[in-house]
């Protein structure tokens, strides 16, 4: 099963990559598949690629649901 998760962009890099943050973990992802994103934007991330920009309210809601599901497990 595959899962794409929302993450917030921390900073852009000159090489088409960005640092994203999810629950305190910082990872490097490719921005090759999305346009016009920047620090503070939320993107859906899957296997090291940002797939699409997300509405910040929806991203926060989804992250809260993930946290709630993890607490229930």
C-alpha cells in the first residue's frame, strides 16, 4: 500500500529540491512535479517527490487526523 502525506516546505534549494518538515523530521524532496511553491506551502509527498500543493487548512486537518489515528492505535 502507498501513502502520500502532507508536509510543509521549509526552504527551497537551487537544484529543484526542497527541505520539508513533518512532525519534527526534515527530509529532502524533489519539486520537479509541482510549480509555484515556496517556504510555508504544504505539499503532498510520496517517495521523495512533492506531487501537488495543498490548501493549508486541509493539510492541517489531515495531519491532525493522522495524529489522532496514531494516538488511537
